[in-house]
C-alpha cells in the first residue's frame, strides 16, 4: 500500500510524473527529501474569526506539529469548514453534514497516513468523527477544550446555561438592560467551548469514552498548558497510528458506542449527543437502538454535578478526575476491553484515572444527582418513532402532566406570538412547536427551548411542558420534549395537533400522547398539506439537504452517506 507522498497521486496518466510533480511543488515550500520521506500526519485547521470556540486552534496546531516531528513524522495542516453555533444561519445543524463531507473528502484527496482532527464547537466534533468513520484512515480527535468560568457581582457564571437563566430574568423584567449588557461580557471570558455540560462538552467527554481521543484530554481547559501538552501527545500518537495503528472503525465498534451512551447518561449530557452519536454510528454501519438508550437511562445515574443538571463547571470536573474517573463508578455497565486510540483498553484508562481526595463534583451511585440517567425516550401517538426528554434538567412536578395545547406552526410563528399579551395561554398549558425538524426548519434548530411567554414569565413562571420536533442546546433546561419523530413537515402526528387539544406527558411511563380520537385525527390527516419549505425546490446545498436529510432517530445524516447496518 502506498504511503506518504506516494499516497493518492493526482491522475496524469503517468504515476511517476505525478509523484515528480507533487514533490516539485511541495519543495517550493522548502521541504527536504528527508522530510518528504516520513509518514505524513494531516491536521485539520478549523480556525476562523467567526469561531471563538476555536480561538486556540493555531496554538494547538503548533503543538500537534511539534509532537509529530518529535515522533519522526511530517505534519501537514489543511483548512476545512468551521462551524460556530451563534454564527451559523439558519442553524449549525444545517451545516454539520457539509463539514463532514468537506473533512472526509479532504482526508481522501490529500496524501496523509493519519490525521489529527481539531474541533470543539458543538457540530464540529461530530462532523469530524463522521468523516473519520467514512474515510477510515488512522485518526485521533483533539478537542479545543472548555473556556474558564466568568464572574459577575460575586456569582460564578458560565456560557450558556447562565446565559439562558439571566436572559429569562431579563425577559421577565427582573434583570435590567444595563445588567444584561454588562453580563454579556462576563459569560464567555476566554476562548474555548461552553464550560457547562452542553453539547460541546458532552461530545468532548463522550469521544474519550468512544476511544477516539487520548484518555483525560476531553475536559482540559482551553487556556491551560495541559491542553497544549495533550495536543503534542496527540501528534506523537498520530505518528504511531500512521505506522500501523488501528483505524477509526476498529475503535468505534458497537461496544464502544454502548460505552459512549453510558457516558452520555452519566454526564447529564446534551440530547444533541444522541443525534450525533447516531450519525457517527451510522457511518460505521451500526444502528443506535433507542430502546437500549432508554434502558440505560433507567440504569445509569447522573454522576457529574455540572450545569444544567447540577451546579458546577467543566474545569471543576476536570480537576476532579474527568471522564475516566467518572466511568469508574459505572464500570460494571461498560465494555472494559474496548480499545482506545491510545493503544490501551478503556478499562486500563479508567484504572489510571486519578483519585482526588475530597472532591464532590464526580458523585458515587450513593450520592448521585439522580438515580436515573440524563435522558429518557418517549413514545406514543405523537411520537411513533420516538422523542427524547432531558429528565435530569426537567422539573419533577411536570414529569406527569396533562394540559391544553398551544400550537405554533413554525419558529417564525412562535417568535411573532410568544410575547403577545393577548396570547391565550396559562402555566398549565403545553407549548407545541412544529415544522422545526430536519426538513421543516430546515436544519432542526435549537428552538425546542421555547421561551416562557412573557406575560407568564412576569408572573414568576419558570417552566412549562414544551414539545417540538426541534432540538435544544445542551446548555438548556426545563421540561422539554424534543426530536419528535417523524417530524411535522413530512406528515408526522405533530402536524395534526390543534390549539385546545389535550396532551398527556408521562415520563415514568415513557409516553407522550395526543388525547384526540382516531377518527378526528384521520380527518385532519386527509386535510393536511406539507409546508412550502418542503415542497418548494431549492438549489445547491439547501436542495441537497432537503432531498437527503434523515430524521432525528437516524442522526439527521444524509441518506447516501449512511452505511447499511451489518
């Protein structure tokens, strides 16, 4: 098999000329023959002025290069798409598959014997792991790391759980315009990803459990010297992989994905993590079983005392021992012989995790935040293929609730009416958002965290049952049912709900039901027409997305990129 500069030659009809031309051009950058004869390690450059979560990427690239060269390899960085949550229109999820395709094709197109994937913000790590699974050359994940906490008037703050909490107070009129403006400069005080257990932190820690990053590296703060040392070590390990290490699909096995799902539940992780793990597994020909996810939700306790399920932040979790230390508490549920990219088993990595005397961030089963896991899977006539709720961040008093539906037909409709003082709504109603799924929005935005109607917020209402076919940020909290599948825009039952209908949520029974008789629903189904967003032809990537995107229970990947389950 060809390696290094001889790998994947451009086609000129003469392989010898192709190699000669490649070397001639690369020598223009000053490389020696000795350098060009070494194993090549590609390094994804996802730095962007639009992506503050990746602000430390240039330093990480330098450190990875140092590790590669110390180990005898040739590092070659190359740019790919970079996605940031708050700088992506219409939504970052719309672009995740584009980044995955870009990364996969650049790995395939350019000569590299291994690749270090540098990502951090919510959709970048999933996109890169999807690409790694499809390209299947030796790969190692390096996350940018969480930012440090902020401070405001003696209170510790973190993006973006506290963003949402304080914005809710601002909407309710108890937090002034001047205060919200001042706090906007305190919530994200350094580069790095959100320092709560949002999607970025969830994927960073889950990637460790999956075996695709060095043990202990997922939670290191973005600004800490240890983050650079982890980058150097990742570069060195990539050289070893280039010389004959395991490929991503040999690491990302069915057992490894189960380990990742256990970790997702124990972390109090983001519901987005389930969608992303499903997409990554799909690239490996592995189907994620929602019934197994729910069963793990019954067996795995929430052990990480981190916002939004708990009280603390990622830097505290890291210094308490991090993901591997947490997994020691549930090791009986793990496949301990699963291999990691470090060359050791998951069990060995767990055994090597530090014990920190007196720490309280990582709980035991006896002191768990919750005896059940982060999320539960719901089914019923509203969600025939499933829906999820982050039960660890929901209100206990609303986990069994029946209320009147107040329906919003789109994100725009919700935006226009949610704060109207004339809106007919009470605290006992169920807010329903539809046409916000993969096709309907498009891109399945994080709109499932519907704001409490302003007139109720001013009366002190903090939570209501909210249901949708959208997603929500992992940093969000509340009694919120998400990912209802199939989505309304393709004729799922959510499309048939009318304001005034009764909806019953029963999380212990894992049910979400529309209390309307079958004959009425059949009549509504006959009258239903798909929204224009789905039926209107679109050009370019938007058209590709509409034609090809799968539902939430299938990971929202493109149908032509998923490998059939083995």
